[in-house]
C-alpha cells in the first residue's frame, strides 16, 4: 500500500511540475505528459487535451512562509549591496574577498 501511495504522490508532483513548466518547455512537457498517460486509469477528457489547454495550478496561501520570504529579501539586499561595493572599488565578482563584515540593525 505504501508503494502505491508513493507512486501516486510522484505522479501528482510530476504532473504539477509539467503544468508549471509547459510555457517554458512546450515540446518536452507535452511528450512527457503523453508518456505518463499510459500509467493512469483516469476516464476523463484530460487524456485528449493538450497540456497547454489545462489550467495552471493555483498557489495556496497556507504554504507561504512570510518569515522565510523576509529573510530571502534581506539576503538579496545584502548581495546587492555587496555587488555595488565591489563595483565602486573595481573588484571583480570572481575574486574572493579576504573578509566581509555585515552589520544588521
């Protein structure tokens, strides 16, 4: 039973990923979706439709971690400031720094 549940979860994840990737990689996502249809027993019209004619999955606000997003915004700001300091001092990005001190207030 656990094996079947794992397969169903994997199928759902790949299906959602294909729907999200379809605008960027249309041919490969359509091909993979066609190959995956052989593993399903769904009797819906979805089998006949192209992946591009289906709806894009919607996000759920319950899964959004606001604290994590704030932390990522801080990291992006630090990176941006670091790049501007490198630019002002003509230090290439690939050149490692001996040290870097960051004070967060």
